[in-house]
């Protein structure tokens, strides 16, 4: 290959790569498969999931792929067969229950931090059913019903949760 063609090929390749990186920085919404395009982002974005995706796993996997230090979460959509938890103060333990059916995800709030060096999503939800009744609690697991749109706001710094004595839950470590 002649030097001029090699130089033009290198310029074309550099332009293509730069254009793709600039595009990734401008993304406002991604799927679970494309979260890696936002590696080390500090900008908020929406994770859009489709029917059949595991909601909690998809959020954590996206945070891993984007290499988020930590994040704040909010969302809406529809989920099916959610497992919700309620903390019982008397027994100092969570009581989990699976709710069969499809539910409107009217509100999702939470955050992503670390537990034992691994990303952990702490999520609470409010769900509505076809009778317009509402249930809510700590979300342990759920499958996306139609779609779920989760707004992820990356935080600049890392936080970790640790198991506290006399309780069966993990609190965020804070300065004393």
C-alpha cells in the first residue's frame, strides 16, 4: 500500500472511531446490551428494558458495563411476578413474597452502591394491579412485563453498604 493511501486509511479510521465515541457520549437511552457504550459516564441516562428482561439483574449488569461508581435510580413501566420484601422489626428480618401477575410499575426508587466489592442495587417499588390496588416494598426480583424505563443518575463517588449488628440489612457507610 502506498504511503498516501495508508495515511488516508488511518485518517478515515480515526475519524470513524472519534465519531462513534462522540455519539456514545450523547446517548440519552440505552438497552441492557448497549450499556458498555456509556463506560465511565457521569451523565444521566435511561436504561430501556424489554419484556422478559430481569429488572434487577439488568440494572446491576448495566452499572457494571458502564463502570459506574454509584448511582441514583428512578423508573416506571410494567413488571411481572415481582418478589417484594418487607422488613419486620420484631424478627429483624425481611419477609419476602412473590406476587403472581403483571403490575404497572408506578414508581421505582433506589440506588446502586457496593456490598463486599460487588455492585448492589437497593430498590423500592410501588406497583398497581388491574383493580387499581397498590402494593409496594423492597424489590428483590422481577421480570419486565412490557417495558421498563429506568433513569440512572451516576454519582461521582463510590459508596459501600455493610451488614450492621443486630439487624439483617445493610446500611450505607457514612463518616462518623
